[in-house]
């Protein structure tokens, strides 16, 4: 029971943060909608885990909880991969920029 | 032939001046790339007559080397580029030995080796780490070298132009060897003396850095 309450509190806190970011125009409407639905589903599933069992049976996985793990792990791994690639790309762009500035502003010896 | 030494430097205040003077006796120009040092590295480099390039953000030694090479080739029209460390570990008087096979047209690249030469005071743990790197390098690049992580290198302009460092941090040492192998550049190891002083040991790669180097290399091989 304690776990469900903590998870629900966490979900609400995240939703408030997402809402604030949406209001500050840091997050677009689509992302805002997606994350709201996602966290509402987290709360629903944590209180009525049997709802996922139905879907699990349809797709041929034993329990709903297992289904969630099977779906979330690949998504998380793929997201990390995407982040690493993007960070690498940004790093490269930053280096190119730093390099160009360094060469354009090179100081030659006076004598 | 126009020979340019490229010295990447990060917080080398107190040492960089002497290094520049040491190298300058044997080259036509010295290029120092100050990788956003927090000390007086830039001021000292300027005062000692080097071409000074400043990174506004700390990008790492590999990135600094690439910046220096770009400048040496495009702006100074270097015919030979020498990589030289800022911390006083290397000897300027060995530069002529490094560039001679390139001047004579025998090879495209020369690589300094501590183990063909007289290494002074290499700690045992570091010696073994360097041996492990020899095997790793052979497996990944096909180059069998006595010393794979030696920063003393010389390139003909053609070789320098064909090398493009993407590894900003310390993994560039392996990346250079990979590219020498890939581009089929001819190379020779030259015995050099590396002085291990307390200051250079404190600043050199810690054994823990090995993990980071391997992970950088892993990323470079599988992501790019």
C-alpha cells in the first residue's frame, strides 16, 4: 500500500512539474499531453494492476507487470542510446565551433 | 622543410615557457593550443614566442591537437607537423631524429617509443598498463608497436591532412594509430627519452583513466 501511495505522490509531483514547464513554454502541447497521459496511467496501473493482466493475456505474456517490464526496458535502452548519440553530436558541434574561434583569433608571435 | 610543433596545453603554467623554448630551437614555429586553462598558460605561451590558439571551452587533448594541426597546415603551411607535450617530458633535441625519416621521404609518420629508448623512472604499474595497450592496439588497429601511448609524433603534411581526430579526450592516442592503419600510412618508431617527473606523473593518465579511454573507443567504433 505504501508503495502505491509513494508512486502516486511521485507521479503527481512530476505532472505538476510538466505542467509548469508547459506553462513556461519549455514543453510543447504534444509532449505535455503525452506525459500527462503516461503518469495518469502509472497511477491507474499501480492501483488496479489487474487491468494490465487483460492486455498481457491478449499479447501472450503471463502477467501485466511482466508486460510493463518487457515494454519499458527496450524503450529505456533505446532512449539512452538516442541521448548518447545526440550528446556526442552536440559535443562535436561545440568542438568545431571552439576550434573555429580559436583559429580565427590566433595570436601570432610579435617578432 | 617547414616544421611546426603543436603543443596542446591545459594548466601548464610554470612549465610551458621552457617547453616552447626547448622545442623552438628545432622547428620553424611552435603552436600552443591553450585548452581553456585556468592558470597563466596562455600568457606564458605568448611571452615565449609561440603562436597562441585559445579554446574557449575545455575540449580535451585530442581536440586541442586537431585545432593545432588545422592551424599548422592551413595557416602556417607546415610541411611537417610534430606533436609535442607541454609538460617538459619530451626533449626538443630529439625532434630532428623524429623528422629525419619524413624529410628523407622514407615514411609518412614517426612515432616516439619509450621502450626502444631510454625511459627514465617508469613506474611498474604504468609499464604494465602500457604493455596491455600494445596488445589492445594490435587487435584493434593492426599496428604492432613497442609503445602505443606516446605523445611524441611527427607527420608529413599529407599524413597530417589525412588524419581527423574525433576523440576529444585521451582516446585520441589509439585513434591516431587506428587511422594510420586504416589509411595505410607508412610509419616508423623512433626511440625517444621521456622524463617522468613528479609533476608529469601527477598530471599524467591515472590508471583509472583506462576505463574512460576504453569506453570512448567503444563509442567511437559503434556509434559513429
